[in-house]
C-alpha cells in the first residue's frame, strides 16, 4: 500500500487486478453458500422428513457456527493469517459438502451444517478485509458497493441455480455445482497469496488492542441495523421454496432472478450515493422498499406477481447492505477491518438464524404467507431505531479513523 501522503496526490485507481480477483472469489464463495442455503431446508423436509423446527435448525446452526468461527478469524487476520484462513476454510467447506451427499440422518446433517458454518466463517472474513485494504480510502463507499455486488448477486443467482438443480438433475448435481464453485477459488487464492501482503497498517495507527473497545462501541448501531435487515432474509432463504409449494407457484425461484435485476440496477448507484450523502440516504428509503417487497410477496398468486415483490426487495436490500458494511469499515482503523467485517457478517448471520427460527415458529401456527407479513416488523423496527437516533441528534456518520493523524 502507498503512504497516505502519496495516496492523496495520486489517481485513486479502483479496478486493480487484486480487487477484481477478490470480488470474483467472493462471488464464487457466496454462490456456493446460497446454492445450499436455499435448498437444504426443502431437502431436509422432503427427503429426510424433518419437522419445521429441524428445517429451521439447518439454517440457524450454520449461521451460529459461522459467527463463532469469525470471532477467532478476526484475531488471525490481525496476525497476518489470511492465507491460512482461506485455504483451511475451503478445505472444511468441501469436506462438509461431500458429507451432505452420504448422510441419511438429520442429526448428521445438522452436525455437517455446523462444520460448513465454521469453514464459511473463516473464508468469508478474509476476502472483504483484503478488499477493503486495496480500495482507495476516498472511494471506499463505491468500492465496497461494487465488491458487495458480488455478495448480493450470489444471494440471488445462488438460490436460483440451487433450486433449479435440486428440482432438475437432483441433489447430487446441486452439491457438485457448489463444490465446483469453491474449487475455482483455489487457483485465484494462490494468485492472491503471491500478490498481496499478509496484512496492512497505516502510519500513526494505534495497536488493535488499544482501540478494540472503542471500535466495538462504534460498530454497535450498524450491527443492530444489519441484524434487523437480515431477519427477513432468513425467512426468504429458509422458507421461500416451501412458500412456493403452499401457494402452488412452480417458478418461485424466479423471485431470486428478478432480485438480481434490481440489485444490478441499484448497486453501482448506491455506493456513490453513500460517498456523497452518507448512510441515511440509503437506509431510510431502503427499509420502505423491503417492507413493500415482503408485503407484495405474501400476496403473490402468480409468477408475474413475483416481479414487483422481488424488485422492491432487491432495491432495498441491495442498497442497504453495502451501506452498512462500508459504514462499519470506515468506523475503524485498517488493522481492525477484519474485526469490522467479522462483525458485519456475524450480525448478518445472527439475523438470518434468528429470523429462520422465529419465522419458522410463526409459519408452524399460521402459514408462510402470514409469516412474510409478520417479517415486515423487522425492517419497520430498523427504520424506527435509525430515525430515533437521527431525531435524538446523535451522530450516525461513520468516523473515518484511518484518515486522522
């Protein structure tokens, strides 16, 4: 990395080969995740004859184990253990995928979900932290917006591919496709290991231990908002396929396809909006779009009706998620970016886990349509909390600690 003085005077190039490679690795990682995350609940219910509670555990146990893994991964990142996290995490992920194919027991499946979560927690901490190190400081919102596009695209195309393979060639082809996506990361990871340093630290930066408690306090609000944002997404991942069966919608996977359209449209703009106006310009309208998308989804009775629902949800989620991640990265110093990214994904996974569990209980006593209407409470609460902070006069702007001397 260039010294800060040189960085201010030189052209701030975003699309370097390292940034493109990291973005592609992240896309492949999250595509493999989403291919299985959206399909395993239906597989467990239909093939392993699991109950609704066991189905929700398939998602929540994965998320909780990923959270625990990231707590240790953030420390490894500070000590320069990025390459170890990437390759060990990929090995664990591939091992768990192989285990899915041979298991015929719900208990073993749940144990493998814990193993998969550990591998994913390790790998998913490394890539965004490395990306935040190669993005120019003053283009952080735009850069993380483009990098986050890989996550959001995977959240849409992954379920679409996974559900299509599960309903077509079958479960084995689904696992083979996910394994192929992970295997493609290996040569790209070796390239990154040769081209990027083990870590990065700006001049005048305090050691991580000295400012860790302050960083944690600065991250509390965006973590809470990200948690609330992710609750409804847990309902989509865990139960959308089952909702399609309930409503007799054979092409329910098209929701994720239409979601891609919205994300591709909004993501390049959202990063620039963030850099110019801050998080409020994205979080407030985004909450309203997500609420509208969930409401429209709950009343969908045809494939055509999925389009406006997915469009609204994609605009909201696709603009809010990178805004929150950039906010968290800009609130800490460069050496703590691993910690900030870990907190971002932990709050996301915790929201998915809690959402899957709570919404699964609601669906058990009502229906999946009613469940999606209840899930609107999450973005509504997000909006209420954020507006309350704004009205109280407290600052909700990220403190860009790495620019201070």
